């Protein structure tokens, strides 16, 4: 009889059972199987590729070993299509037998995968910002170490009103759940402070040209908030300048609008743009300095939101596994442990609320030139930012999830 690898595993497994070895002990001798659900095609591809690059970097730095156990990585490409994301996730679970997923990238894909994550009891460290998965409909297998869609937009709205003294603003974003939620959070905080959102525009994620939207923009405002993902912020801003609107009013951006991944393709026209995010390659801590320097050596540009997302989630995974002595097979213990830990990461220290969402710093950033490249310099830090901002969670959750229609836009001008 010829022994294949599968037969060898089956034989040794049966022998272990005959010797009375506990099942958990048998399974813990094998590698941990990690799945990454990302995007490698379409307008979100630049960020999705960075997610894989940074996760591979983290694992390479540790010789693909976490908490004493080898790690195998399996990658799925959703193409940014929600239905495809669910199909690819099912393949990772049922064909590749992953034990934990990092991802998906986008909010819509997370929402489309929610039921499957629950039914498969799949341990998930999410990059996607889908609000309700850690709010009104918390998924017990879902923990997020990055942020909700609005978690960085809400502090920026506060900064725009109180520090930049803006009073009238426009918002524009991708016409997807991520864009809706980000703009809604920005609108709520800005208007609660006393400002007015006088125009809201949403463009298709794959729109070939922004001309019709730029032509509609009101110019009697203090600023415009860009809630774009992937390369769309860069594409919009390039056409914004071509239409001669540069300098007519200020441009501020959400956490992915002027990501480091697209800054490398921009010039002096980006200088001075203010954005907010839970990460910047310029954060001054030892973990981030090493991460950013190594990423820059490998790829020739600074890591941004998408790269930092998987690097941070990997740190959360490693800390959890260390606390569990590598026992990822005990799912209940994993979830209890991951939501109770505090971890130092490239973004700074993080902890989690009782819904499984991160509590951590949000940085106000300004595009500046450093060493002949554009960077997002940190100019102000909001520490310990909750997904509920400064609102009481129980009051916050009585309202509908942030969307195109909530909160109501009471100050729009025709």
C-alpha cells in the first residue's frame, strides 16, 4: 500500500485516537489555517492587494509561526462583489478548512457574509466597517480591530466645526453602505455641533467619470467631505482640479479617500488636505516604525489604511493565541479572550467594547511632503474613540443604523 500525505495523516490520526489522546491535543499539533478575504480586481484592488502584502509581511517576520504553531495562509478574492465574497468565503471554509478569517475588505461583502459567518461559527477579525455587525445586530463570531465606517468620520466632523471653523459643507461618497454610513456619521456630528450639510451626493462605485457630480457641486460652502474608498478619492480629486475647483473651498477626506496607497500617484495638488483615520504611516511608535520601514523597503511606498488593517488584525490574532497557548480550536474561549485583551499595535493600543468593536485613537492628518514623498502627517489625536463617538450606546442604538436616509438631512438646499 502506497502512503500518500492524506493517508499518512489519517493513519497517524487513527493511531492517536487508539492511544486515547484527546482530540483537541491531536488538532493542536497541526498548523493554524488562516483565510484572508480581500479584493484584487476592480476599484478596491489597490487596497485589497495591500491587505495581502501586509499580512504576508507580518507572518514572514514571525516565520509563519504564532504562539508556537505554524500558520498556513489561504487567500480569496471577492472582486468587491458581495455575492462573490460569500461564495469565496464558503470555499475557504469548506475546501481549505480555514479556522479564522481576516477580512473581508468592504462593508457590503461583510453584510452579505454575515449569515454564513454565524452558521459556520467562523472566527472573524474584520477589516470591513459594516456598522450594524457590532451594533444592533452584533455577530458573536465577529471582532473588528480597525473601525466602523463612521468611527473616524465623527471625530473629523468635530474637528471641522470646532478647529477649522467650517459651518456649511457638502458630502460626496461612493453609493455603497460604507459611503452611506461614513457620510451619515459625519453629518450627524457636524450638525449636532451647529453646522449644516447643505448638499449630499453619492456616485456609483464604478462610475467612469465624475463630471456630472462635480458640475452639481455647490460652491458657497466652506468645505467638501470625500467619503470614497480604494482609488476613487484620487480619481474624483483629479477631476475636481480639472474643473477648476481647486482652492474654491476646502477638501477634507474620510479614512480611505487619500490613503497612502494613492498618495504616491499624486502631486502638490494634494498638499494641505486634511483627513481622519485610525492609522497613519507617520505614527510615532516602535511597532509602526518597523512596520512602515519594512513595507516601504519591500514595495517602495508607505503602508496605509488597508495594509495597516491586516497588520493590526494579525497582532490581535497573535495576542489572543498567546493568551490561549495556541488553542484556536476552542472557539468560545477565543471569542471571550479576543474581546477582553488589550494589544499594542502599529496603530497604537487597542481594546474592544462589549459588541466586539475596537476602541482606539483616531488621527487627524494633513498631507505634507517628507523626503520627496507625500505623507499623512498627524496633526491632532482623538484618544480612545468609541464607535458611538460621545453618544451613550443605549441612546445611539435606539436610532436606525447610519444610512443614506438617517439621520434626516434637514439642511439641504436646492
